[in-house]
C-alpha cells in the first residue's frame, strides 16, 4: 500500500470567489487570488493568481482579467479550468509522474446539482481520478477543530468572498443552513458606491479592497481605532486624480446595510434550529470563519444582535482549507463527503 501511495497525489482545494488555497501533505502550498489573465487574440492564459491580480483593472484591450467564480460557484467554465490547472502547476516540483490525483474541493452549502456537476467536470479536466466535494461550513468546522461527529450542535458562520454560509452542524451533517450571496465582494462594492456618493471620487475594486482591509469596521466606535486611510481615485466632477482620507466610522456606515442582511440570515438560521440543538448553541456560541471574520468589531456586532458568545477562528482565512485537508486524509471515515456517484 505504501508503494502505491507514492504514485498518489492528494490535494485539498478551497475554491473561493476571492482566494484559492491548496493543501498538500498537510501544508498550504498555494494561496493565490482566484483570477486569471487571458490574451483575447489567442485565448491563452497569460497569468494566474497574484500576477493576474496585479493586472486586474489595468489591462489594455488585448488582455482581459476574469474572476471565474461568482457567488461561490463557477461562472466561467473555461477560465475556471485554466485557473485550477495553473494553480496545480504552481505546486511544480511536487507534482510526481504517473500520479493518481485525488482531490477534495470545497463548495457552498446552497449549491445546485448543476453547479456541483460543473465542479466535478472542472476536476476531470485537470485529470483528477477521484474527486470529492465538501460543504464549506462542514470544512470550516473541521478546520477550527470541532468534533462534527458528536451529537452536539455547533453554529458556523463562514463569511467568504462571494457567499456567507451559516450552518448548524451535528452528527456529521448540516441540520439547517442559510446561504446568502452577501459577503466580501458585496462589502467591497458598498465601499466603492459610498466613495462615489459621498466623496465624488471613483475608485476601483482593488482600492476598495485595500480600504476594507486597512480601515474596515462593522461598528462605528472601536476601542483602538485604525488611522485614517488616504484614498486615491478620479474626481467625478473634474476627471482629475485626487486624494481623500477615509475614517473607519465612515466605512462602518457604508457597510451597515449589507451587515444587517448577514445578521438577519443568522437570526433566520437560529429560528430554524431544533430546540435541543439551540440549547447547545447557547452554551457553545457562534464560530466565525472566512475572510469576513477579520472585519473589525464584527464579533461584537453579532454578539449584540444575538446575545450569544461569538468566537473568531484562529486563522479564519485558512480554516476552510484546513478542514478540507482533514477530510482528504479521512475520505473513508466522513460520510458527508459527496463523490461523483451521488450527483
């Protein structure tokens, strides 16, 4: 058996709207933005991941950058395939000859059968011999070290780039879930619209993302606030580039509507929870994972709304891919993995 395992390459992939992470042999080998740059004339892929991100919104007419995933699912099939292929090739020397490729890929819990099939087809195109799918909240629960097989209810809130997944997990299954398409990308759009409305300045996606990371906040008053952030963009009145400074309370104001929708989804999921599991959640609290968990003050805001303790995962960005890696090592043990036959 040891001999055959030499010819097997096992990859755990968190195929995210904003970032794609790949784990091999228990360590993260790829952590790149989910984006590809393509030559319009030849249709060839020029760059994948970070290199393509540097080209994003700065291209001329012969190059286009595509984010193949929208709202957590594959929107552009060909671009997704070339992205997955490019990222697997990044592993480079680790790729062995004559390999039998096994993959576990992460998917949102609100995904349709057609969307599942699209993920399987993309995996087939990169020569995966065995492909399993795992729902994001389940992977996140495994990644933060929860025992998902116990008859104890745990609520996971995974705020990614395209979707926010809220799920109550017990006995290796999702008891009730809410999957809403309001997450990191939506918050970035809110900041872009706010800058246009309030400061008459046009900014791109990358600048808005930078604002969110530097001064993003979910509450208008923080104990140790970040410094104001200078923003460069194009003045909508004169068309000349200019600079304005933005404070964290302004950003909190611009994100308020979208964050309220996330709170409503959490409350809906709590309403659907069976009473015995609800009593478990009262004791264990809520677990926040995903990039959205890094937003300052979000845990306070959700705790105020639900009156429940809120825990932020240790490394929220990598919780999902870590859980996917654990599932990959134990594909025979976990019943919640979806394989080709069950679609």
